[in-house]
């Protein structure tokens, strides 16, 4: 009985840790919703997700990040787009022209 009790206790702790990590990720994603995220910022996003394969390698592909959001039923989406703007809003030249950026969006619950 002690063995089973110990296993259940570890499962509860693991579940609580996972929920805490997801809440921390959601808080971070909330701060970057609607912002263009270029290469340097993408590294930070990847580190926040902290998804590793069976060999312990950090996963960097945007489709894996999106899959993580969907499988954990988090109300966020992440997608990649090309930056084709020649000028920025202030009229200066766009230093990121032709580069790809990530954009995080949040779903709203439309049920009333």
C-alpha cells in the first residue's frame, strides 16, 4: 500500500508542476500576443516552451510549438509570416524586410 501511495503522491506533484508550467507559459504568451517576433525573440519563445524530444534535444519547429498548444488546450496559436513591409510605421526603412516572423494570437471564448 505504501508503494501505491507514494506513486499517487508523485503523480499529484507532477500534475501540479505541469499546471504551474502551463500557467507560466500562458502569462508569457499574453505579453507577446500581437507582436512580431523575429529570430532573437523566437529563441526566447522556444526556451519558454521547453519541449524536448526523447533524446533531450530542444524542439525549435513552430509546428511542434503549435501542436503543444493544441494538445494542452491552451487558447493560443502561433504562426509564421513573411515581413514584406518596405517602411515601418514611423517612415523609416524596415530592417526586417524579407525575413519571417512569428505572431502569437489568443482565442476568445465566444460562448455566451
